[in-house]
C-alpha cells in the first residue's frame, strides 16, 4: 500500500504546481459562491423583517424593491472581487490592473455616458420612491406593471402580456397609478329629458350598495363624489363622478359600478341615449316655384 502511494505521489509530482493552482482557483470560486449565498440570505432576511414592520403597502413594496437591488449589487461586487483574487493567484499583479482601470474608466466613461446616465437615473428612482416593483406606471410612452427594477433598466409588462425593457436614462416623466390611493372616474350619459337630480340619487344609491358589498367594500375608501354636469353632448347630458379606491383597484371598481348602474338605470326607467339624428322634411306647396342653384353655366341664357 505504501509503495502504491509513493508511486502515485511520484506520478502526480510533475503536475503538482498546476493542480495546486486549480485547487486554489476552485477554492476562491467556491468561497465566492458561498459568500454570495450567505450575503443574499442575510439581506433577504433583513429586508423581510423591515417589510413586515412597514406601516403601509407602498412602504412594503419600496423595501422589497430596494432589497432586490441590494442583492443584485452585492452579487456583482462579490464576483468582481473573486475575479481579482483569481488573477492574483495566477500570478498577475492586480495593482497595475487597478491603476489602469482608472484610465480605462475615464475613456469608457465618455463612450458609455448613456450607461452612466441610466445608473444615476435608476439610483434616484429608488431614493425618491418614484417606482416600485408591482406598481402600474406609464413611463417613456409605455404603461404596465413593473416586474423588475434595477439601476440600469426597468421592465414593464403591459395588459396584453407584452414586456417592455426601458433604460432608466430615458425616463423623464413617471405616471404612477398605484400610489396611496386612486380614483375610479366615470362619465355617465343620460337623455336630455331625464331629471338630473333623480339621476344623481340613483348614482349615489348604486355607489352605496357597491360599497356595502363584501367583495368590493374593502377596495373602496370613500363614497361617490359627483362633480356635476360635465358637458352637453350631441345626444346626451354627460355627468362626471368618481370613487376613491385602494391603489390598483380603480379599474375593477369602475367596471363593477358601471355594470350595476346600467341595471339600476333600467329599473328606474332612466334612458341611456345612443347617437341619433333627426331628419326634417319640408313640402313645397303646389304652384310654388323652387329655386335650384345649378352653378355657373356657359352660353346664352334663355328668357
């Protein structure tokens, strides 16, 4: 047995430096993955505790978004340090590399100004709490649910399932539809002959019934707010109103309210008009001379 071990040692001896180097590199890589796992787990537990103590849903979403960005950033930093250590293990001095990185960084910075702009824009989006994962927003001409937010880009998924990747540097205006509260706004058209005060009463009764329902009651914050007659349209009197709701619930509340209001109008006999035209026909008395303009004519007129 001892002789076999000696033979194996003699056989491995020429490859010992290379095998030692591979083992060292593998150890550094393994340590990097273990450190990444531990750091991500600690960050996840820390932000989960902070999220559980959040006072509101908006604050909870903000904490979760910052947690995702922190985990992504820590992963990048750990892998960069691991690569530098592995280069040092290979005998490459990292001091010149770090020194040259500054010069290269300046040169790259001029060519990657848009990338730097995206990073700064993403940083301020997080700090100012403009966007969080789960929000419904409209940015850069696109709207949808925020599925992912990083320092470089934002990923949206629209209602039809399309995914939009938007660089943060392109975001100049943010329309967030899920902050604190929302309004389910409706424009109701009724016939001109209807009593407006009676229409208001039916609208309020329907809104109160909707608010008392167990399904939609928790989604509604305040009762119906009727702004009044908004417009005299071509064939209807337009009435504008709104209901204050929880964030992201304005669309479901609006659809249900319109559904119930249609049934309430039918029961009350309130007419919901549709576009129509009234034609007036005039008859010409016998013996009357009709004057028809046929435009300019050439030639000599006949008396």
